[in-house]
C-alpha cells in the first residue's frame, strides 16, 4: 500500500505553529516597545509594509515552507525565552514569517529588513543620529526592501500549459 502524499494542511502545519509560537512570544514586547519607545516612531507602519511582500509571496507562489527558517525560528524562540532577550524573540518572528512564506535566499534579506520595525534598531540609530528618527525612515526602508523581495518572486512562470488536442 502506497502512502498518500501529505495534504496541503499537513505541509504547512509546522510553519503555522512555529509562526504562532513566535508571534505569541514576540508581539507583546513589540507592542509595548512601539507604544512607549521614543525611538520607535514609524515602526508599526514599517512592520505592516514589511508583511505585505510576505503575504503576496505566500498567497501567489504557494511555495513549500522554508524548513531551515522554521528550524532557526524554533531555536531563536527557545534562546529568547530562556535568555529573556526580546530582540531574539523579535528575530524569531521574522524568521518564522520568512519560512512560512517559503522564501529561500531572499529570506536573508527579509530577516535583515526586520530592522525596519525592530524596537532595538531605534535605540541603535538614536546614537548615530542625535534626537532619534523623524518617523518616516522606517516605512520608506521597509517599502524599498518589500520591492526587492516581491519583484523577483513574481516573475511569470515560463511553463505555460498548452491544452492537448
């Protein structure tokens, strides 16, 4: 008896569960950081802009989840929880969402672009620019990276099906 191929839900169950775990651990500190931190102006909008290409790739490509990214996310969730370091938990969320979207090498760009919405990046940038950010820099950066991610992923497929007569 030949085993049946995995259904679409079973193939995406682990990435969904990992993304839910990472979000459960990261979102409370993200919201608190964005709400109270003077240097996080524009970060919530940058996060929403950062999510757009991931959603487009997820729904348009329907690629297999990136299990390497999911494994990295689980490792970062464990490390962030044990160490109590919010930055690691935020990176776990970024890697989980990149893995859920099925990104491979562009997942590196996606995860690095998470700096647009990370509360910690505002603190680092505040030391480079006295007085902090004006608020528009993060969304613009996220939008530019979104274009870098979406445009290569949306190339028309070269295999078009020709109906057989």
